[in-house]
C-alpha cells in the first residue's frame, strides 16, 4: 500500500479490504485536514494533522 487512505477510499479499497483498513483507523492520531479522514499513520493521509499531543 503506497497510497493515502484518502485515495484508497476513492478506489473502493474500504469495501474490499475492510479489515486492513480498520487497522489503520482504529486508534487515529492524525486527521487529514483536506479530506477529514483519520489514521494512526500520517503517511496514509494527504494533509495529516496530529490530533493528540
Ligand atoms: Zn486527505
């Protein structure tokens, strides 16, 4: 997986890989400022913003 979550969702990744997707978002530390998606890996977001100090 080299793509961001933002892009993966657009490509129907969530429908086909629900379990893997869940692992990326179950304890999010970052929110994408552009798309509003959340992830525990900033590399998976196109405009990551940390939400926990
Ligand atoms: Zn994004």
